[in-house]
């Protein structure tokens, strides 16, 4: 790959740079040039730093407190010349490390591949056409347009900027956004002071700019320093941290109890080797060797399940945290609604017109206020209102086969559509009224403005500024408007606000339109130009219907104890009407507040309003952060959606930041924990459901694994203290804990949600790993397992006088009982509903459980019936009668499991 020509582009005029790359500053590159530059410069992507070597990642699997015990135990066995035992213990430790390594690699790979699926795009001019394409397809010489919210796709020399501010903290460490310019700079200007350059991996926080790409991929500044290029996936979650803490505590307990047992036996004069075997068996029996692998597998499965339901996890802890969410703060437009705007009412010239048709199809008509007649001859005010919406617009419509779609903002698509219904063509009007300059929409200002040359239509003036935006922001800048005859009259804000309320009460989103005549010599505009002196044109009310599936999702969240709050920049009446249709309320009440009301409240009043309110309209971006903080101070676990630049602080503050995959900005995506590929609230509810399912399955795994450790430990401890033969040896314990447990536990990770999962209150994220019912359950089943192992061992040993046979039958009886216990935990035995809430019969999800049980049965047959295994694990072959005897203890497990499920449910 050839390197980009290295020059100090910040001290060179843009025309000279365009000559270097043979690029046209207006039209951009040609297709042939792009193909040539691909060959010359390669793709615009960074080669990631070499990851941690596989051998080192494998060795790190042994860096677990509980594995230290196994390694030390195997070493001491080897020191005592018990090499068979030593190799088996080391072998189990090795198998544990291999499983952990493979599953972590799979989980990291799954999350990394999902992250790659979300591509950053850039707006580029090629052959005179403005197009959107993946950032990796940029080449030096491309002309790019940067707007608020964009991630700068490459190193760009700016030659046209408007209030452009760029957050360069990722590159320079400067926390305050930098105001950019297009002026040529002096030689040796430091990187942080190169105001006419925008660098790859930085973010546009305000304004817009146009520039020429001068470096891509490895040749960018961020590529040269390779900063932050090793995108390591972090598999650590609150649960895995709790498990790590639990492991450390368990390590000390095991070492203490094992040492106590060893020295008690020695004090009694028992054989040193026998006591060491007892101590090792006790230590090994208490270690849940299979649990780390099961935790990793369950989390990885949760990530894939969420992705299949349009929720891409960017940070693994979100999988777990979603199950604890108590409040979801959701944007309205596009998340709760379809974001398929259709103008249905136009108020202009003191009259209200209705509009027919739906979607983005130009089929439809504008009807006269007095009758249902179609308006043929557009009155001046109506035409100007439509023209304003058409020209003050950065989107366009596309017709693919049978459907019309908008490329850009859906609201702007609706304005183009309604103008088309009146016979106004976007391309024709853009040619007749060429745009000279524009002020892009910023949430801080809540309006957009464009300057047009209208000399072909107006003899006395050559320039008009068209403005569209929120009613409040536009109306406060207007002093007059047009009457029915198109004459200028003084403005009556009360009358207009009544019309706004009337439209909003029908669930319509209302925009205001205005214009201003300017001197013919004006070629650019700024915010000061439209502070005053605007002439009000009219209102357009558009419907954005609620998503039908969201109504059920909101109800599901409320049933699950999760509050749903709507946060929007829309009019409060519009927001309330949509919330009412969606069923958003708290205890039957629908309290709505405007951002300015919240701002005027005292702290205690704000807390009450945020707690009781469900609709927050006309909310400023900084107020979103305030809302999140207030809810968190009340103890809530908050999930927050956002798509704009200024939403980033709130997304970072929330426990679960949710960005829009389709309509969101790059800044919001980078700040989020989760992306919605369909921008749909229903996908949030689905992700919460999957988060709860993940935790439910982890609880099942713990409830299944730990009792066998408890039963084994109690059996060995009491045997040693009573100076009796061990009912189970250390190698046999390893077989049960590692091979048998993992085979039977992994299927629990594939379990679907339980029938009442979304009817329960959210889980407390601070609850201990083992607490409440789960701890009681583990103790109860551990006692049963102890009685089973000890009882079967003693009976067989007394009956057959064969230690090896007694141990073998005790183990097989325990496995038979475990199969019954596994079935009691799984969905197979959930007969509370014939189908779970998603409509899937539990019997359709039995394949994993059946496969796990079948595998366990096969391995247990090998364990006792294969001579090699008999020699290795000190087992005996069983005849048919002995196999049948081993099944008898499984029968009492049925009522025991039923009682435990009733008294101490695992989830």
C-alpha cells in the first residue's frame, strides 16, 4: 500500500491540495479516480494492534484462586509418587483452562463481530452527487461534509466551516471542543492548534464543515500513534466480579477446613497419606470447577439472543444490568413512534387546511377549509409555507419499485411530500431558488434556516431567508404574519398557540415556518440575522403514528415493575396524546412536564416531578442528564435512549445507555452500552427480557452446581472426622465436578424465559451472589446429596464388602438423582402454562437438556464399565441389578425437588 503524500496540509491552500489529488472541490472525485486511489492508498481502516498472544491468554486461564488449589494438590500428589492422581488432577485443571479459553474467545469474537456490523458512514461528494457511504470506502481527495454528531472519518483539511466545533479529546486530550476555521496556518503549528484540520476518530459537536480528505487509514494522525486501536472486549461483568470475590472467600474457607481436617486426623494418629487424600478430596470437592465456564457461555448466548432481537450489546455488563432496569427513559420520535411522518394539517393565512394521503407517496391533496374541494390555486401564504418546508430541507425522496422512502430526516421527508401534493417539485424549486447558505438544525436553537436567491421571482429583492423549527423558537422571532388575502398583519401569538394546542391534542407534531427578506448583497447568514424581523408563514401538523407493537411492550414493562418515561423535544400536548395512546402512565396517572417547568422548580420539587411524571416535553439535552441523576439518586437502575450529540452525557451516566443504530449520531453510539438496529422501543423490552433470562439461567446453573459440591464436602468432612473410609475419592470428585457437572449444566444456558419472568419486579443489582432462596436451596439439596452419597456407600459397602463398588454405586446414584434435579430446574417441567409468554411450548426447547442428559448418561457408563476408567478412577463394573439399585435414590429426589421448588424457588 502506498502512503499518502506527506505534507503539512494545514499551511496549504485548499486549491493546491485539490490539485495534489486531482480533485474538484465542488464535484469531488470521479469513479475512475476512486478505483485508482483504492489501489494506491488502500481502504480507510486501521490495522488493529496485535492482540494478546494465544499462549498468554491460555496461561491466564490458570490465574484463578480455586485452580491454585488443584495445581498445588496435583503437585503434592506427584511429590508423594501418586503420579496417576497427579496427572488426572492436572488434566482436569487443563481441561478447565481449555474450556475457559475457548468460550472466552467465542464470546469476545461474537461481541467484536457484532460491533463491526455497526459501520460509521460519511457524507461525500462524488461526480457532483452527495452520497452516504461507509467510512472505510473514503480515499484521499474525497470531498466530505461534516455535521453535528458525525465522527470524523479521516484526516480532513477544512475549507468551508460554519460554527464548526470538534471534540478532539480522543487525540489531544483537550476536553473542550475546538472551534474550527478554514484559514491557512503557519508552519510547525502544533497538532492541537491546527484549527483548519479535522482528524480521524474525533467528533463534531456543533455546526458543519466541508473539507478534502488528505490522509486515510494508517496515515492519519491517530493511525500514526496507534492510539486506542486495540479494541479489547471486556468480559468482566458485575456478576463475574462477584464470582471472583466469592472464589477468593471460598479459597480461604477450603484451605482452612482442609487443613483442620488434615491436622485432626494426624492428631488421632491416622495414616499421613490417607489424611492427605482426605484433605485433597475435601478441597477438590468444594471447588465448583465448572461454574466459570458456564457463566461465560451463558453471557455469550445472551449476547447472541439479543442481537437476534435487534439489540446489539457493545459492553457485556449491559446483558446483566438490563435485567435490573427499573426505569426506561425513551425518546418519542422513531422509538415509540414509527418515524413515518405525514402532514395532515396546515394552518396558514388564518385558515386550516387538511391533507389527504399517507406515507411519503406524493398521492394526495390539500383540501379547502370551507369544503372538501381540492385547492387548485395556492394562496400566497399557503404556497410560501409549503415552499419554506421544501427549500429549508436537507433530505430527499427516493422511489424504489412500489415504495417511496426518505433519505434523511423523516420530518423533512413529510414536508417534501406535502409540497409535491401541491405540485411543487423539489428539484425544480431548488433550481429556481438556489441556496446560498444555511444554518443547520441544532438542538440548542431548535430551528434550521436557509438563504436563497429569488431574483427570478422578486424584482425588488434578491434574497430570502426561510426558517423552520419549533413553534416557540420561531414565533418569538416573528412580529407579523399574513392574513387570508396574503396581506401583512400584526401577529396574534395566542391565536397561533390555540391552533398548536388543537393540532397537538390530536397527536400531531407541529412545526412553524417563517421567512425574512434580506438585502440583495447578502451571501451568508448567521444566528444574529434571524434573531428578529421574521414574518410568520404558518404551521404544519404531521402525524407520527405510535408503533403498534410498542403498546404491548409498554404494558409488558409496566407488568414487570419497570417505569416507562417519555422524554421528547416535541410539544407537551403532542407528547401527552401519544403517551395516552401507548398506555404510558404511572399508577393510572399521566403527568406531563415541560423542560422549562422543571428548570424553575426547587430541588425537592424536581425530585417529585421526575418521580411522578411520565412525559417530559421540550426537554433540553442537559436536562436529560439531570433527569437520569435524579432517578439514580432515588435508587433506580436507568436505561436511557438517545440519538443526538448532546445525549452523550446522559447515555454515559445511565446504567444502560441505548443508542439508535439507524438514526443515531456517531457520538451517541460511541457513548452507548447497547445499539438498537431497528430504533424500536419493543427491542428495548425484548433486551430487558433477554437480560432477565440470562440471569435466570445463571441462577439455575448455580442452583444445580453448588449442591453437589456441598454434598461431596459434607460427606468427606464427616467421614474424615469419624475416621471412616472415604465414600468418594479426590479423582472421582473431579470427574463429578468437571465432566458430569459441565455436561449437564451447559444446557441450562440455552433455556428460554420462564412463564412469569416479565411479571416479577426488577432484581436488586447489589444482591449477593448467594442469598435468600438460592442459598437455602443449595443447603437443602446439599444435605440430600450428603445423605444419598453416605447412605448408598455405607449400604453397598456393608452388603458387598467392596469399597470400589460402594464408591462407584454412590456416584452413579448421585448422578441419577442429579438428572431428576436438573429436570426440576428446567422449563420442561414448567406446566404452569402450556406455552411461555412468547408462545413457544417448553417442549420445543428440550433438545439441549435431552442432549446434556444423554451425554451425562453415556459418560457415566464409560466411567464404570470401561476397564481403563476402572483403573484410572478406582471404579467397579456394575451389573444390571446394581444399576437398578442406583436408580432407587432418584425416586425420593422427585418430592424433595418439588418441595424445594415451592419453598425456595431458584428464580
